C-alpha cells in the first residue's frame, strides 16, 4: 500500500483509535489521538515522528474517548496547537461540565481539553499538503465526520467503516435510531469509491468492496432485530472496561455494569435482564467469543496486546 510521504499511520490497538499524522510544509497535524490511558504512548509516537518540530493541529473525527483521549497531553505539550472538533460539539467541549457526561455514559474517561475551531460539513482541510474534505458520517456517532482525499482516493473512515464491520450504533442503545444513518453513510462511502481506507481501528485496507459488502450485511442483520445491536453494544462496553483494567473481579461485574448508563439503557430498552443475570450473560458471551477468560475469581482480557 503506497501512501503519500507526508502522512504516517500510527496503528494502535483497540483501546486507542489509530492516529494519522501529517507532516506538511506549513503545519503538522494529527487525526484522532487515542484513549487517555495510552496518552503517554501517543505523545511518544508523535514526538518520534515529528522530532523537534511542533504539532500544530488536532482533528478529532468524533468525540469518543478512544479518539480524543490524547488531546489533553498533546495540548499540554504543544501549547500553540489548535484543536478542531465537529461543529456540533464545539460549544460543549468548551463548557466541559456539559461534555463530561458524554464520556461517563460509556463508563469511559477523557481528560479536559480545549477546542479552538469547528469542522463543518464539506469543509476543505489542508493536511500533509493535500486537500481533504470533511464529510459528515452519522450512525456510529451522530456528529462524526470522515475525511476524503480525492487525488489519492484515500478515506480516513473513523468508526463508520472498518475492514470487518463498523463501530457500535450507539444512538440505537438509547432508542434514538441510527441504523438508517449507518446505511446512508455506507452509501456515501460506496459513491466515493476510495482506493485506500484508513479505519479508526485495525489495519488500513484496499479491498473496500469486500468491506462494504460485509458492512451492508451487518447493518441488515442489526436492523432486522435491534436487540442484536444492544447486545453487541453491551459486550463491547464491558470489553472496553476490561481492556482498560486488564482484569476485573467477577463479583464486581454486576455493579460495574450498573454504573454504565448506556449499558443500563440498552438493557432496559431491549433485554430487561436483572443485574446479576446481565453480568452472567455478558461474561459468558465474552468468554465464548474468546475476548475474555476467567482466572480464579477474575475476568481477564484474553488479548492484552490489542
Ligand atoms: Zn467511536
């Protein structure tokens, strides 16, 4: 896969999103910054690529904690840098007490950062001396955008399209829909016909047709019974907590889950299990999928390097 020399992909695990670093003549910029517990690593990776040059800009495709958790440390380290967030989130970021609940809804954390500029739909953005168009791509997150460079046919797809599937349709957990939006976003990507996709998680890929086929079949499967998205969402949210903590006492899982508002909403809206039953169900699911193992009285992340 040949990428322009002014862009470097920092492929991360699943706890932190991938970061795309651009070294243009005018400025250095990064798209997405990973999760807060990996922030030191994010800073080291950026410093390793940029050497003595400062980072001038952050662009967050969407404000999920695994995409903006490195903003804080980067803003501290590069005081002149400007952070660009989706326009719909701009005011909320700069009034952190309103932003905070959006992270705690998933049981995740994010250290406070500032937003200096808003990214509007169809904005043209210079990154790495190339022109990128910000295309609004709701579904996984109502205010996410993706970035497309027509000249090279490169799409930075965030969590709208992965090599296998896409991110949880979070709005649906709360009962706000989202499936139609996912489908419309996939249609938009299909129309763009990118040659290379750099997803928010996982390796970059070129067989975009195959990825789209898989994504369309997945959205059809979820739409047929939205409970499937809720169940998947609950599994993903516990897996995230497990990736962050590495091991969780089995007896603490019910209480932990009951403190995650999106888990309780998804359960209430689609499953209605009791607290213990829900914990037992999701632990069994993660073990079956090979995503976790039980070691004595602990649930342990089976893929610690992911
Ligand atoms: Zn996301």
